[in-house]
């Protein structure tokens, strides 16, 4: 079998046969850099990263001026968390081919993961200057701008990604997330709904759309879409948790308790689910069990002031006054540090006023 026949098998989707062909060429000492490169791609796609890296090194040894080999080697090294090696490969690819948008895009991803957001933005914009219709670069630029808090610019980038790839489900998802962060719930829901049209049952979309429906008071719609997501990802703890939120808001406390239990069965170290389970147990009149859940949440995250606040309220209801005051004081200090919630302060003040009468 010659190289052209191997490539045709590869293109037609006969991957196992193509791999055997490439390996036979190597065994016969007839392999070119293309054979090694294509064999490496097969390995990388199938998750055999170490093998892929070896074949890419062989490809580069035969053709050290091929920028695509350095691009792919960088991707493989990044999978192995060799970030310095990956960066060096992409920089080499750009040195060989300055107008290589994929290499600039990958440099942007690496810079973003290292917290170098301004550099990441520059890399994506360089990629887009070379190829304006590069939807992944628009999407990645949107993610970086969103991380910078520049939501209006991020929205524009996601819209550009969708203009060039109308079925880009993750762009719909993050566009919806931007609108949610801007408290534009209707726009957010519209984006999530469009994402579900593109990819029915996509768990991440179901999670966010279910949460948005719950915020809108559309509990039945939330339950339906979250259940749809769980059909595709039954071990997704956050989906079980959000389904519990919808049931609790609907007043179906026993169903909520079961959902939170399923979330914790998948992830026992999930402090939000412990707090939510505690709230549902309290609603169901099971105060001692609720207290145990709040304590567990605080064990997992000692700075979780909402859990401390809920624990204090539950202890107060049980008549454990001294411990309740201690919990309110701790929650007050944590809330003051975050400047996010004054409810522990108010409750502590009310309680102390009652004690001083």
C-alpha cells in the first residue's frame, strides 16, 4: 500500500485501515513526514497523546520546516500540560508561517489560561486580522473579553462567531451567559433556547436554561428542560441540584430533597447542594437534618457565609441561642469581607436587640 492509498482510506473514514497502512510504510522505511503526521493525528484524535507526540517528532525530523507539525505538536504537549513546550511549538509555527491564524489562536488560548488576558486578546485579534471569518477566534475572543468584564464587546464577538457559524452551540451558550450577567433574562433565555434547537439535550445549555426558567418562575418549564439534560448526562451533579431548586421553588419539597440527594451521590463535596438540601429539609420540617447539612457545607467551605447564616437561623429556631449568635457573628464577618450580603448583619442586630430588652 502506498501513501496515496493510505490517505484515501483516511479521508474516507477507514481509520483503522489507514493506520495499518501508515505503519506498514514505516516498517518498510518508506514513510514520509506526511505519513508520520497523519498517523500522529489519528493517535491524537483517539486520545493516544504520547504516541502522537512521538510520531510528530518523527515528522519534524523529516521535515523541520512544516508549520502544521509544530501546531499539532503544541496541541499534544498542551494536553500533557507541558505549556512551555506548547508555546514554543506555536511560536515556531508562527516563525515559519507568520500569517498562520490557528497558531495565533492557540497562543491566545495559552495566554488566557495563564491569566495574560491582554496578550490573549492581541493574539485573537491577530488571528482575525488574518482570517476574519475564523469563528473559533471570535468565540475565544468573546470568552476573554467576558473574563475581563467587557460584556458588550464579548457579546459582539459571540455574535460574530455565530454569523460565520450559525450552529455554534457554545457561542449561543456564552452569549446567553453574558446577557444573564447583565440581568437581561429574556435575551439570555432566547440564546439558551436557540442553543437547544441546535443541540437538543445539551447538558450545559439545559443547566443554564433551567436555572433561567426558575428565575422567571417558570418551574414546569425548568423541570422539563433539566430532566432533558439529565437524560443525556445522568451523573451531572449540577443538573440534579438545579432540578432540586425548581422543585423547591414550586413547593415540592420531598422531590427537591431527592434531587439534592442525587446531586450529592454524584459529588459528596458539593457545598451548594448541601445548603440547598438543608433548606429543603427545613421547609419539610426536618430541622435537625437541615442543621447537619449546613454543618457539612461549612466543613467543605469554611468561608461559605450563606451556610453559616442558615445554620445560625436553624440553631436559633432550635433554641440554641449562644451557638446561633456565634454563627451569625462568623457569617457577619465573612459577609462583610465579601460585601455581598448584609442579611447576617441584620439578623445578628435583631437578635442582639432582642437579648438586650
